C-alpha cells in the first residue's frame, strides 16, 4: 500500500535495501553526519530565533509553537504524535531554503497530512492489499476495493508533499533569491 499504491517508494525510510538506498544513505550521511553538526548552525540559529520571537509574542501557545499535540487519527483509535512543527519547519528550511510562516504554513500542513496518511497505512492489517499484493490490480469500482480510492487520494497528498517544496525551491534558485539549503 505505502510504496506501490501511495507512491512512497522514493522515500529513504521506506525503500528496500539496494543501490538507490545506499546512494540516499550516502548523501544523507554527508550532510547530517554526527561529526558534521556545525554545517547547519546558521539555519538552526535563525529558525530558533524566529521560534523564540513567536514564544514571546504568544507564550500561551508554547505547545502549539514547539510541536503539534498528539491527535486521534480518524482511522486509528490511538493517540499518535504525527509531526513536530519546530523540527518540521527546520527540516524544510534546511532542505529547501523555505521560509516557514508563524501559523498556517502550507508546507507544514501538507507534511502533517502526508505523515498522517503514512501512519494510517502502516498500521498492520489496515489494508488487505499488504497481505494479498495481487489485489493492487483490482479496479476501484469492484466491491471491496475501496483501498484503491484511498490509495489514489493518499498518492496525491504524497505528490504534493514531495513536489511542492521542491518546486518552490527551484523557483527561488532560478530567480536568484534562494537562501542556502
């Protein structure tokens, strides 16, 4: 469900071991190795300063600023902390050079939604297609193939999560207003 129908086979965390995985692991280690922690200090410092200003402006919203509270997913009856706003914003800033809005940031919103969909799909037994892979070939109009409709919706969310920040970064690079990322 996650890799093939939802389109997450590109993600380092869901890839099967092989050449592509090793290449991504090498790149990840190059930029985020524990011995190279000082490389991103300027971005971390800028993001931390912005967060501290937000806390000064609205100290009552400490948890909302530093992290998203645990949500009860509609499809799962457990509390699951799905995304940390502070680190999510820092990740987007480091990876794409995107400025993150104080509130209602569209990139954080789509990231939260994408993580929610993966969290739902990774629950063991959530989708029968994980146990019977041949079901992925059944058209969505066949009774019992509602997972196809869900997968199509989740695939679109994954695409926006993957492409929107990247497209924004490319636009900034082309217009020569791109911060380091």
